[in-house]
C-alpha cells in the first residue's frame, strides 16, 4: 500500500502534488482492456444494470472484485474488519506523513471498500473510501489515449505479478488457473493419463480404484429386478422370443440413454441437480430425478429389510416355513390338505375330498375343492409370509401399528446404508468389490445346483422355448422397454451421480457398454437359475410350471423358499439365496442414495464438508417415512409406491432429458464435448439414436402405457379410489417440478423484454457450464466466447457486494456465474456469450 493510499483512506490530503489528478475515466461495461497504471482522482463507476450511473469513486484501484461495506456505525479499528488478511501484513498501519498514527473509522468516514481475491491474490493491497451507494459496479481500467499513455513495461510487470500469484494460490480455488495458455492450433495434445489413488478434482473427489466406478455401476443396474421380474416377463411374453424385443430395446433405448447420462455426469463433474447449467430452464429435471430416487429408496430398503430378516431366520436346522405345525398355520395349509389319488375302495366326495375308511386322506381334485368349498390350499411358505412375517391386514385402509421385528430390521438396513455411505464414494467404492461380485458367485453355485435337480429341464423349457406369435403383441415390446428403464437405470439420476466422480478422460463409452451388456447377460442367466428351481418345484408338487410361476416379492419370499426346502441342506441354500438378495439390493440402494446425497451437496456446496451429517439426516428421515410399511398394511403401501412412483413419470423424465440435450443444448455441441473427453469423435449411430430413435420409441411406450392403463391390484385385492388418487399424486410429485422450476426461472430472469426472450436466455449455457477444472475447460476451443476460468473472468469484471441483499435479489439470478450477464447476454450487446455449434 502506497503512502498516497493510506492518506486518502484516512481522509488526510497529501502534501505533494500528483500527476493527472482529477482526470475523468471513460467507463464501459462491455470490455475491460489491459491497463498500465492508475492515478489518484475521481473515477466514474458504471453499474452493469445502470450503465450511465453518475456515481464517483475517489481512489487508487486495480481491476478486481470489490466488496463495498458500510462502516458508518462500526467504531472498531479498520484492520479488524478486513474480510481477508495476508500473514505478512502488519497488524497496524502507521501513517508517518499524516496526522493519524493508526487508521481508524468514525461514523462520518463513509463506506470502506476493499478488493478481494483478485487474480488469485489472498488480498489485494488497495484500500479506499468511497462516497457511493450500495450496488454492483464495474470500473473500466482504461484511460483515454489523449489523457495518458500506458506503460508496456508496467503492463508486463503487473501481468507477471499476477501469474506468480495465480500459481501460488492455484490449489485454493475451485478452478485451477493457468495463465500460460497457448492458442488452440499450437496447444499440445492433452495428457489423458489417469492416476488412481490421487484425486484429480481436489474439492469434489474421485473414485479411488480403477474398478470402483465400473463395479458401482454394475451393482446399481443389476438388482432385485434381474432376479424376480425379468424371468417372469420372459415367460409371460413368449419365452425365448421375448429376448429379441428385450435386446432390441436395450440397443435402441437402454445403451444410448445409459451412455448419454454417464457421459453428461463425467463431463461436467456435477450431480443430477446441478448438471443442467447447459440449459438452466430445465433444472427441474434434476429435482424430479432426486425425488424419484428418494421415494424409491424408501420402499426399496424395506425389500432389503425382508431379505435381511429371512437371512437371519435361515440360521436354524428346521426352516420356520417348512411345516404346517406352527401357530400361524391354518387348516388350509397344503401339508394338511395333500393332493392324493382316490382308488376304488376309497370314498371320493363331490367336494373334491378323498376318505379311506372314514378317515380324511386328502384332496383328489383341487379345482372342485376350491369351487365347492371356497377354500384354497395354501403352502406353508405363503402362510409364513402372510400370517407370521407380514401379519398382513385386509387392505390399505387397515394399516395397524408397526411390527417391532420389521421396524428393527428396517433400522438395521438404514444403519448398514449409512455406514457404507459414511464417506461417500470413498467407502462405497470399497464395499462394491464385495456386494457387486458376490451375487455372481452365488448365482453360479445355484445354477449348477439347479440344473441337476429333478424337473429342472421342464422349467428351463418354459423359460426359453420361443412363441414367436407373441412378437405381434404390442404389450410384449412395451414390457421389454419398461424393463430396460427399471433394470439399466436411465432417468433416475444415479448414472449421472456416479459418473460425476470419474476422472475427466475416463473411457465412459467402454464402461457403458460393459455395464449394459453385463446387466443384460445377468438377467438372462438369472432366468436359467430361477426356472430350474421352479421346474423342480412343479415336479415335486405334480403341477405345471405355469402354476408356480410368479414375480416380485412372491417369487423371492414364497416360491423360492418352498423350492429350497425340498433340497438337501436347505439351510445352506436359504442362507446363500437371501444373502445374494441382500447384496443385489444394497448395491442399487447405494446408488439411489448417492444420487440423493450428491444432488443435495452439489446444490448446497457448503454441505460438502458435512457429508456424514447430511447422510445421517437422509437416513433418519427416510427411516421414519418407511415405518408405515412395517405395519400389517404396509405391503399395500409398498405395492402402491412401486406401481406409481417411477412408472410413466420415469419415461417422461428420460424423454425430456434426451430432447433437451439433442435439440436445446445441441447434439453437435454435445458430441464435441464427448470428443475432447474421450479423444475421438463418437460414432454417427449415437447421434441418430439420441435425436430420433430413442425419443420416438419412448413416445410410443408412453402412449401404450396410458391407453392400456388398468387400476392397480395386489393379488385379488383391488385398491380403493382414494389410494389410486394417492398413487397418481406420487407420480406427479416428481415431474411437477419440471414446469414449476421453468416458471420460477422465467419469473426471476431480469433480462429479456418478454417471456420468449427469457426462455431463449434460459436455454443458453451459463458461464460455469463445462468441465470442472480449468485445464480441461481450455480444451473447449470450438465455442465462441467460452470462459476457461469463470472465477478469474468474473473477478475482472464485477464488484460483489455481500451486504446488498435487496438489490442482489432483484437484479441477479440464482447463480454467481450468472449475475447480471452470465445468462448468456451482456447489457450492451444482448447476444449470447457463446455461440451454438
């Protein structure tokens, strides 16, 4: 700080003359040219919102970000109120040429203004008093050529000084400044080496191991649906013929959307709530994704709870669902009503029963027995499931109180999720090495055991024998497409969240293909395992396979346990099966919770250092919301949520996402983004799929979903109308935020003469859109006006007044990068700061 600065700051005039004092400086908000030196004297300051503002500065300043504070009512010493202080700065400033020895302020000193963090400096040395109003001001640093000449030497010295400061402070910023940028034509090829074990993005973090991301994605996609939903759909829709529409839908919808989302998250290193800076109007998509993932994780953890409790119940020599001699069994238990053949000497009654010497022997005709008596033979596993485990009520309007076993099991499941997500990806990246690999080990063991069982061939026959006539049914193609969304996970936000922790040059194309194909193969292979056991079960019960085939919870907790109990060492197979279900489910649960966690901490960056507390809060809230599903009527709530939370609303999110990237952001621009990330241009087939094929197919699926809509049922139970309405509200609750955020953004946008201009503004990428690190942003040389370092750029153009709440609320947008001009316009030119490719 110069002697002149201190005297001006203290309000004491210097005793010697100064050169060019009192000259006016012409100001402009559109450009900030290079500068040489400033002379003390009046400076006109123009606000970007009011270009012709007459406010005057009397100061000695450099370019930078200036914080204007009102100190008129604060008598404390000046230095104690500085927002930033360098270690080398003296605690007191003594002004020997002036009357004051220590610089202080009094009520009439006006407003103190100090530059903050300009060009990487911890604190700019300039201090000045300004008789100005609060506001955001831009000061041009250029004199008129007729008034003064600029010193090139001084320019060079100043620039060198700034480079040194930037290099010293490069690790303290979100963006790493590199002043030695070369023209794109002369730039060296980027270093695409990836060093694991060291975070590339220091602030946000990256996957630690080479396989962390791949296994996390595989665990996310391969879940419970691969075991209990896909095999049933395959059987119901033509057996092996269903594989054809399933594979086609995977190629035309699944892999393109999977690759689209994973590449988007990796390119910008942002979660699902903040990755929409390329078109801020559609930020509601991220909120919809988070809500769908959050609601799904609430009931999905209940499924994991059931698997955990069945797993612990299996540690006994006699499985609790293996007989009909328990207090929860009824007179309709199958072991009490065995199927028999009535011989000539035995009595065959018209109600389907058979007696031998007036002693009940069994049921000779199950259909007649059911029609005449109205009773149905129930397996011991089903009675254990309904009467003991769930204590299921008569309907959703009869919930009851939570069962303490289920409530404690749900608490255990949430504690398990919290511990595995304690440090975010740093802990889940290690856990997935077990949870993603172990299910395949169990599946192989169960496969080789299943195909050696009696009747296994009959089950596999029902699974793979094709019925090509079913391919003419539109429902088959719809089921294949919907299964792709449920299985591979596009539209949920989990793919974006997991990929956002990748290193910038990770081969996300390869990973997308490996995970997509792995998910498809796992679904098909799991079908062989399940149907081999179902064939054995049908053989033991002397019924056809179609009579024992079911899907969902009924397959996992009723049919399969019944098949296991007929095997040698049933306890071992039960433990293995339910442990496989736990590991299958927990991986998908990790990804859904990670997407919620990432979305929150990205939207509120101040919480990033408190991830553990945020995850704890999420776990507590979701546990409380899941408690109603531990009641006797909880099964009806779970089925309602599973049917409505992410059904057609998931398709709408996926459709909107691919249309926004293809037609709003620009498919050519997006392909260029992928090229600098992967080092080679994407194939033309991706452009065709993203622009035409995938959107058209999703629209057709949506149309069929609405035309073919039927009210939800659970078994023979039909839900009341109020429950149906509640389900539709859950569907709308996620996607309603898409138009709500649009209206909010348009209302808050200050620039643009009408609503259409505001919409066009909000469909323009913001200044901060792009890769997270400056060295990667510098590769974007195909966009005119692209900002390589938004922090430095904004620091050279703006005054930021942290106490200016009213004006900030009315004159700026929600993002720091968009204050007054980052929406894509400048006040003078009204043109986008970057052009479309």
